[in-house]
C-alpha cells in the first residue's frame, strides 16, 4: 500500500500533501498508543500505519483537521467497539464512514472519497489486484476479495443486461482502482472478517449485495464503505453459526492437522504478555 501511495503521489497527482499524510500517521499512532495503554496491550504500530495508508489513499479533505479526526476515530474504534474481545469495525473504514456522516452535518463537506483519482486503466487495476492477491494469501483471506468481487460483478452485469446497457459499463466499473483497493486491502482485513470460511463467504456476498443496493438503487456514491460497516456489525452473529479458531497476526497461511497437532499449537499468549491489538 505504501508503494501505491508513493506511485499515486508521484505519477497520478493524488490530491493529498505530505503534511496531511504525516498528520494522519501521527494521529493514528497516538490513538494506537493511547488505546494500548488503556487496555494494557502491547503497542504495535503496524495496524495504525496500515490505517494511515488506507486513509491516505481513499479519503480527501481541504485541511488536516478532518483527516486527523478520521484517524482518531478509526483507530480508536478498535478499542471502543468490541465484542468477544475482538474489534468490530475495520479502522480505516470506520474513520471514512464517520467523516462521511459528519460531512453531511456538523462538518459540512469536510471530507470526501476518491473514486475518480484512480481512473479505469486495466493495467493499474491488474497491478493492484496482483499485489492484493499476495497480501490476502499471506493473511489467509484469499477468498474474501474473490467472493466479494465475483458477487458484485454478477450483480452489475445482470443489471446491465436487464437495462440493455453495453457490457463495457460494468467492465469499467470493475476496473476502478478504488474498488480493487477496497476489495483486497479493506474488506479482507483478517481481524474484522469472520474466521470461518462459510461465514466469510456469507459476509462477502452480503457486503457485495448491500453495496450494490446502496450504489445503484439509493444512488449513494460511497455505498461500498457503508456496506462494509453494516456487515461488520452483523459479523458476530455470523460467527455464532460458523465458529472457528481466531486469527492472530503471524498465523501461517494454512495449518494442516497432520503437520501441526492441536496440542503443540500455542493458542494463548504467554503469561504477562498481552497480544497487540
């Protein structure tokens, strides 16, 4: 993601300044540190830095204050909204949705998302998808973006056929860099997706369906982000019907039972060592 941001700043003239990026990073790291202290968990900057990159790529504002607010809300939501000792919302998505809602009220037009900055170049979409496939494979969430994109593509192609639109229209929609980035780097977050494969499939299809309805029936341009927030709220209920071992950072891509017996796998943190959040 850092390479994508650097490329965008250098070659595609992203409308975000280094000062804004630094402000997001500072706010995100501060929120992560404060939350770690308050919950007695080990401080790990990686999550805050990932949130920084996501916000820098997908959210825009004229000043730094709205972006700082988004970072504080996003990272803070990990510690504020939890169930079964697991945070509910993807931090970057929480920050984006919060700012979009605030921009309709107290902070009128303070922030907006960036679908137009990415264009619809096929090579760029393939580059993002290739990087995303590698990341999601390493995070054991390879299925989430593929199911989400497959379901979303099916819905918009059926719509185009029903309306008699050229198929080039849904094809261009699928080549949008913001959609690819959302699918491979946001909805596939291993900490906020279900741990069970069946629940993940339902989660992904539901997100695609809600995003489609919000975008094409309610004409909400940012329907993707609202859809993810909605399914994240429903995720704990999905996990009740498909319980699975909880994902932890550093888990291997696969854990075959014949190679790694259950008794030899450490499932609890060592005494007096609290995992990072």
